[in-house]
C-alpha cells in the first residue's frame, strides 16, 4: 500500500514546481471569491449580495481555467488559449459594467454601492493579471494592464463616478493588475528556469558518461591502432612472399602471430584497468560527476591498503550507485562512506530525493553487483531508508583474503 503523499515524493523537482505554480494560479480564483465575493455578500445582504457572489464565482472559474490553459501553452503542452482569454475579457468587462451600474443607479444604500464598487475594483485586476499570463511580449503585457486601467476609467466616469474617483479607480486597477501580471510572469519564468536547469543537469550527467566512454575508446585505439597496422602490413608481405614460394613468409606469419598475441594481452590490460579501477579513483570520480550534476556529494573513508579484488568489486558498487543517483529520483545530496570494522569492509552510498519505492532494486545492475560480491563472500543491500532516502550497503569480508595491507 502506498503511503499518503507518495505521489508528491515521486515527482521530480520541476514537476513539483509546476504543480505548486498551478495551485498558486488556482488560488488566485479562490482568493477572488473570498476577498471580493464573500465580502460583497456580507455588506450588500442576501438579496443583492448573492448575485454579486455568483458573478464573482463565475469570473473566478473562468480565471482558473484560463490560467491553467495559459500555463499549458507556456510549457508547450497546448495552443495559446486566445478564445479563453477573449472570453475572460468579455466576462470581466460585463461584470465590471454591471457592478458600477448597480453602484450608481441601483437600489439605494451605501452598503450596496460599496459592495458593487468592491466587485468592480476586484474583478478587473484579476482579469488583467490572468490574461497577461497568456502573452509573452512585455509590451503586450503592459498594454493589457494599461488597457484594463483605462477601460475602468472610461466606463466608470460616464456611468456616474466623479473624475477624481474614476482616476483613482484606474490607478488601483493599474497597480493591482500590474502586480498580478508581474507575479504571473515571474512564476512562469521561474518554472521555465527550473526545467532548463534540470535538463542541463541531465546533460552534464550524459556528458560525464560519454567522456568515460571516449576515454576507454581512446585507450583501446592507442593500443590496437599501431598493432593492427603492423599486422596488416606483415600479412600483405607474407602473402607476396608465399606467392613467390619464399621461406621468409613463414617468419612473417610467425611475427604476425606474435603481434596478435601481444595485442590480446594489451587489450586485456586495458579492459582490466577499466573493469578493475582503483577504488580511490572511483570515489573521486563519483564525487566529481555528482558535483557536476548539481548534487552535493560527501565522501568519507580511505581505500588504501585494501586487496585489489575488494577494491575492484566495491569500485563497481560505487559506479552503479552513482549511475542510479543520476538516473533515478531527484537527489540533492549523496553521502559515500567507506569503513573497515570487525574484519569486514563496509561501503555505504546514501542519497535523498528517492521516490516512494526508490530505484528498481531488482534491476540487472544491482543483480550483477550481487554476483560480483558473492564471489568474494560479500553481500549487497539496497532499499529505502525512509523520508525519501535510498541506501546501498555493500559488505565484503577480509578474513578469506588476509588482513588489510599496511
């Protein structure tokens, strides 16, 4: 059974930021309902206040839907919601005109006029700020906010408000709508920046893997390139000598055989150096790769003096665990510890940001590590340690290989 909140922990950091941003935009609509609609209901009374609250609820619903579609557009997940933006502008204008008309020409009473004025001054900033979310050009954002402010003055003055009050209303709409528009634009910019940083971190991790592959390819080319060229030349020479029935052809083929055998040994040395890397090198490499990927990495312990077989096996554990940290979860910190206790070498790799189920503990990578450690009578445990922490523990006994070298 999945724990409550597991869906949130399984999300990556960009996905969490996007979810938080969407909730924030939906909260704009909730704020409008309670700050404007409920307040108007309390002041105007049930007869007129209910209609004002209903109008604000309709406007808030359109605001939330438009904000959601506009955010999809900014993330490249849908078309620009031009129709919804136009609908929001029409609904905002209609509610604002009805509210100011009610305030100036409706049933008497200061409470009704105050409530209608609150609705008039409330829906315009929320409408302007939400529509600004659906445009990218700054000038268009300024035009949207400025247009709502000028529209507020142009509508309220002919309908009965005095010139100073109409001007003050336009200033309130300008600053309110500008604040919400700036908040929307900044939220979208921050969300895009988080996605770009996450993509850059994945790119750095891929580059680190590609660099290691290039290093191995370069070493293999250096070893085999010259020897293969010599083999090709001597084989061609042997063919020519054999056609002439010269006894030197046997000598050339013997030399080819010797070079081929030497090449085999050199290739084995290169592969052995790659597959049985020094544990100290692996620890330093893991710290460098994780740090380059934006993950804080702490390495403790010394590998000096450990048997070569132990270093090789634990070096593979470090490699596989580092790969899992980069590929799975959303780690921000990783700790690698190496210690010798009670005749055993214990390697621990622990990272945060793991999902509810953690990385795939039954994958071929971890299965291969268990086989390597089993050859040394060692064990490997990989499981979640709670609070989004994933821990890999490898233990290898030293009794069968003698004490640690000084």
